[in-house]
C-alpha cells in the first residue's frame, strides 16, 4: 500500500506523466467512440433506405478521432511546466489544428451532399449540365470553406484581416465584372433545369421564330437542332431571359389551322358541315375530345370570297405539319367534288376615254 501511494503520489507530481496520462485517456475515449458509439450508429444506418447516413458516418470517423486527440493534447498541455507565453503559443497551434480538422470534415460532408444530390438530379434530367456543374460545385465549396478556415486561423493568431478583406473585395469585384457574362450563362442554365420549363428532347420555338429540338443543356449554353438539321448554340443567359414556346407543355397535342375561301352565294351551313366531315376522316386529327374539337368558322366577307378558317387538334406536335398538308388537300378535294366554287382574286379595270 505504501509503495502504491508513493508511486501514485510521484505520478501526480510528475507533469510529464500527467500529460501522457491525459492524452492516453482521450485516446481510449476516441477508441470507445469509434468502436462502440459509431459502430452502433453504423449498424442502424445500414437498415435505412438512404446511403447518405452511411457516407456521413464514414466521413466523420477519422476527423472525429483526430478532433478528440487534439482536445486531449489541448487539455493535457496545461499541466506542463511552461511559461504563459509558450503555453499561449501551444494553444494557438492546437486551435489552428482543430479548425483545420473541422474544415476538412465540412469539406467531406459537403462533397457527400453534392454527390448524393447530384445523382438524384442526374436521374431526373438527360442534360449534361450535371456533368459540368457538379465539379464546379465541388471546387466552389472547397474554396469557400478553405477560405473561411484560413480567416479563422489568421484571426486566432491575431493577424489584422482588414487590409486583406479589402483586397479580396476589390479583387472579387474586378473578377465579377470580368466574368459576369459567364456567370449569367451558368446561373441561367441552373435556373432552366430547376424551373423544369425545358429539358432534352423538348421541341421549342424561340423569339426569333427558330424552331427545333433541344439536344443538350450544358453549363454555359443550350444546343438546339432545327428542322433543317442545323445546330443552334444559345447562351443560357439569353435563353433564360427569352420568351420560349414549348410544344411539349402542357401536353403533346397542338392546334393547327387551314384558311380557305368559297365563292359568294355558297351555302354557309353546307360548307361548315362538309369541311367538318372531311376533317374527321383525316388521320391523326383529334375527333372525340370536347375541349379540343373541330371548328369551322366563317370569319369574313372578303373582297373576292367568303373567308373561312378550319381549326383542329393533332395528338402529337410532331405530326402537325404533315396533318395540316393532308387536311389542306382533303378540303380542296371536298369543295371541288361538291362543286363549291373556290374563287381567286379578281380586279376590274375601267378605261376612260378622253
């Protein structure tokens, strides 16, 4: 008993042994956290449907152990016979290391979140935007977190950041002006995807009248293939601020029209009935939908003809042009067969003799 008291007393009196003892205790604590706490949490996360929690547990394992070890050293260093100045320097070093470990942990967690979100996003879109934007998000998050970590560490060492922040602000302003168009295109592409207004394989009509199919939505531009197999490359910033007609929204059906005229004296009701029956026989024209029915409208008594317009719906916008051509041909044949005259513009010229 006396020997143990002597050893215990000498142990407490030796600051270096006390230092090692505290560090060893925190090492055991870190092993307990790793094996018991994190181990049990990992077994629970395996039963969930998402993999996000598993990835988070794997990511925090090593940084958490390093964090606990540094905390142990930070507490243990207080028992060493050091001057206040040296002890203060040790604490600044340890605080800087702790901040560095926290920043690395946040970087790993942010990468996991971006990857999981990116995979879910990629399943919902066929564009290549996710291939371009995910690396950009990774790099941006790394720069932001690392920069914040550097500022915190410099603040720990009592370094004046006023001049540095001013310089960074001026540099950021200059860079912003230099890349404002590129940033507008990038954010334009993101807004296009997030709004879900456009996607790959949609057929759209631009403000300038160009029509085509979207083949890709990239980080800076969107590619459209026209009916003439021409490739239009439009900056996303321009596209996001334009009025665009999407033929796939709200559904694939589309209305088209055929204008025609008959001679004066024709029976209007007979013309309407004839054209309506004719359009019902045209393939791919919608006939049963009440909200999208066939309409034959008598619009105007023109200079040379009674002017009509036939309106009808096509099930798929891709068949609009061919169906309109077929409907125009069938209307002409029906009018001719029924001996309803189709006038052409005439003009009578009177010559006055002197």
